[in-house]
């Protein structure tokens, strides 16, 4: 193999990465063969091959051409749209190709009027588990956590009413990236981001899982103080250092939900 072929093979096997287009300047996205062509005001056009893109996070000043959106859909790339504050406002996903067994279980569960009475305790239990795992990891590493600090974290993240969900303003730049990762995982796993239940009730699966991952990241960043107020690049580097944990955490959460709902359904049969 020649040196040129070796370099080409390395490029082809390199893991795809998220593409962030925050649109601080007017930005236009077009299709360019098997790639996206990004034109940012006052700069030369940039070309991003789709094989190098894992998912896309875009700000409000990014103008999309229909051919670029279609190309992303054909390649199964989710697009998450952010507002001016960096918070996710919506998303575009390819159609679900093949429902999974968990998809069937969720649909069956939501046929029952009392499904939320079994889902809310599961969410609360997962938040408690994240806090417990975090505290155990700190103790193992020889780090101390005051009892009153941990008690306040439990009160704030576990027992606070669902209608008063905790937000993490300094981590808004990371929220879009986490949402995009969650959507991509659900789509590839044969799951929908949202499920409709009895009398118009809704299970916001993508939102709830994203918030659990955001809580886990928030705990990882606990105690970092002023370093949390860095620029977007700094915050995203922190997120990427946590990415391997997300890769294992999300399947664990989905597996736990599957077992929980299936146990409830089997008890009723």
C-alpha cells in the first residue's frame, strides 16, 4: 500500500464527529456531492464529507437548503436546532425504519391510562442511581463530599417536582450535543423520541433521557467552579471527555426502562 493509500485509509476509518454550526455569522448549508458545503459570511466555503459527520447541531442563523436536509436524512444524520441561548428547540430525524422490542413494549404500556404512575418513579430512581454512582466514584477516588452537599443534590435532582425541572444554564452549549446523541441512539435502536398515550398524554423519551445524561455530566463537572464559564470550545472538550461514559450510560438506561415496563406488563397479563 502506498503512502497516499495509507493516509486515505486512515481518513476513511476515522470515527465520525459531531458538526457544530452555531451561526454566529450568517451561515448557509448546501449539498455538495456526498458532503455538506458550509458558507459562512466573510470566509471561504468549507466542505464536510458526510462519512466524517456523526450528528449536527445548528444555531438560529443557519440557513439550510432542501438538498442538504435531504442528504442528511438519507445518511441517517439527526439535526438539532438551537435558539439564541443555545438551548435545543427542535430536531429533524430520519423516519424510523424498523421498530424494536422496546418500542413495542412502550407502545403497549402507553395503552394504559396509568402509565405515567409507573414511568415517573422509574425516572426518579434513575436520577437517584446517578447520584449514588457519582458519590461512590468520588469516595473510591479519595474525594470528600459533605453530607449536607449530597443531601441538597438529592433534594434538588431527585425529589424536586417534575414540573420544576432543574436546568443548567452554563451547560446549554452541551445540551444540544447531548440531545443530538440521544436522538441518534434512539433512531438507530428502533425507538421514537416521543410516544403518545391515553387522552393525549405524552412520554418524552428523548427529552427525559437527555436530561438524565445532562445530570450525569453536571455531576462530573461538580466542583469545577469558574472553569465552567469557558467558551463553547472548552465546554465541548469537557463533554467529549465524558462521551465514552455516555456511550455506556444510555444503553443502560434503555435496558432498565425495558425491564421495568416489561415487568409491569407481565404482572397485568
